[in-house]
């Protein structure tokens, strides 16, 4: 049977894909259907057909899933920010738990592994402390919002329900500033136009707000007018211009210029304060971040005499969290600016038992062990979505810390890495705890405790 574009079928949805799309079969042929849910019967039109799989669009939901609910956001289903708002929150959590489990079984080859229920939110809305809004235009107006899933078409939306309610006022002010001064929005196809993105960061516990305007120029002649247009909005404490003239999808350029207030804001995780600059990474869900790091600290089970190495330490968030209980913490990160922030954050919190190093962990950690005689009791890794570098995994197997605490934002690469770490019967997986950092999306954070096998 040959499946072609524009064919129409009625299929049953049996599973969710990596982006939260429904998965159904047509005589063994896999079809991914956006906005479809498991246990649904849907009428679909094929919009793209590859040899072994294709993509479909819902024409009609014939039998709704028991998991289906009406999204609160008027652009849900079109905007790429949320992919699961049409699914009840309770069923989202169960789907994410199953996602982690299935990846550990299928990719990691783990048998009879237990995955704890996902730690969710009481109110899974308005949780993001950071938002990056692309700016564009159509024939009649300026567009500010989010990209439609799988494209760079901007869906106009200044009131995102998973973002801060304060963003709406800021976006409306920036739109008015651009219209009043006839400032053109950036056009990706031509590379012309001035305003590319609006980046807003908010300190959830401090209420400090940073607005960063990303412009397609090496200079910005409207600096004073821009400051005047938004500085009186409540809690604005930092206004920054970021210059990015590259023809690429990278949002931020390397150069930032502060125009008003500080060139950073601060926020809290527990009793620790952190400096957040325009270019620095900070977890986007502060309420869940505390739960995530508390779980990592619980798994590390520090008594006060342990040495900890934190690979991929970023601006020192987990490092400083652990330093409150450890004897000494060594943080390693490849991004120089992040290490500078980590050192500032240690000083800000008067933490003196943490030290930070710039470079690749697979290069820095051997130097710490061989030249400085560091013997880690606990290794903590919190890598990007691509997972740990394979050489770092081999290094951990060589130095053999008593415990490894793995914090992951991608359960597929997590499963791959855990398989390697368990391959020599040196380590075993003790606990797997998912945490829902991103409600209404299919992403899930996971904390794993590994300990040495008792031989």
C-alpha cells in the first residue's frame, strides 16, 4: 500500500511522539498527527509522506480521547510554545513518566527499572521566568509572538499563558515604540529590518525584570527613546541592547550594551541568590527548579565531608546548592562568561568551599585528579540536550566516584549515557525521578542516582 500526500484516512492513535504529536498506523505505516492524543479515532489528511513514515493533519476527531481537554490559550495548536495544552495535566504527567520509562527500556536496555511518578505543579501556568519573542511583520502590522511548530511563521501572541503575566505590558510597549518611530522588524528572508527578538527575564522571587532588545545592527540610534518607552513599567530594573547581525537562527549576538539599570537581574533558589545576565543560562521554572535541585541534593546525601565535582556547572546553581552540605565543590563549565557568573554567585552568597574552572570537563577533571589530588566522592552532571561527552563517561568509569547524580533534560540521551555507565558492572541505577519543569510541553527533566555496585 502506497501512502501519498493529500490521502485521507481514519486511524486510531496509540502513542505520543517526541514532540507530543499523536502516533497512528495505516497498515503498518507510521503517521505522526499534530494535536492528536492516544485512544482517539481521527480522520486525517496526509501532509507529508516519506517512505516509512509520514505526517498528518486532523480533519475531524471522531472519538475523543479521555485525556482531551479544551486549551485555555486561544492560539494553542498553532503556536509552537505549547504542544500539550489540549491534554489534561494529570495525563501529561503520566505520559512523561512513561516517556522516561520507555526510553530507559528501549534505548538503555534496562529491565524492570522503576521510574517514580513525575513531580508536577499545583498551578501549571505562568511559570516561565524567561521568554524570547521573535519579531517580524506581515503586510499590515508588526508580529510579536512565537513560531508555529516546525516553522518560522510567527503566531501573534502577547499574552502567553505559560509566561509571566507582566510580559504583555512590555510587548505592547515595545510594539508601540516601533510603530511610533517607524522602526522595521527583521525579515529572515532578506536579512533586512532592525528589531529581531525581544528577550524578557524576570526574577520570580525578586520581581526584577530585564528587557533585552536584539537588533540587526552594530549600533542603535533609538537607545534613549527605547529606554523612555519602557523604563516606567513596574519592576523594570535592567534594559539592554544585544547586537546580532548574523544571518542565522541564533537569537543572541555576542555583544550586549546596558542602557538602563544593571546589566543583570537576580533571583533566588532556596536561600541562595544568583546573578542572571542576558547571555547566562538559568532554569526557566523557578518553582520547579527548587524541587529539582532539592532532589539532586537528596540523592547526593551529603554529610559534610564529601568532595563533589559538578560537570556542566553553568553559573554555579547546582554547585552552590551542593556546597551548603559538602566539604568542597569543584565546578567545570566550557562557557567563560558562565564561570565568571558562577564565581560572582559564590561571592554573593559568601560560599568559600566552591571553586570554578573554565574548559571541557573531560580535560579539566583529569587535571584536578592527577595534579591536585582531587578524589571526588560524588560526580554531578547536568549536560545539554545532547547528553554527556563520551570521553567524560569513560572518565567517570575510571575515577569511580561513590555516587553519580545525573540531571537530564532529555531522557533519550540520558538512557544512552546510563547504558554506558552501567556497561562494566561498576554502577547501578538506584533511583529515577522525573520533574515537570515544562508543563504543556512534552519535555521532562529527570534526576538519576547511581551508586557503585557492591562486589
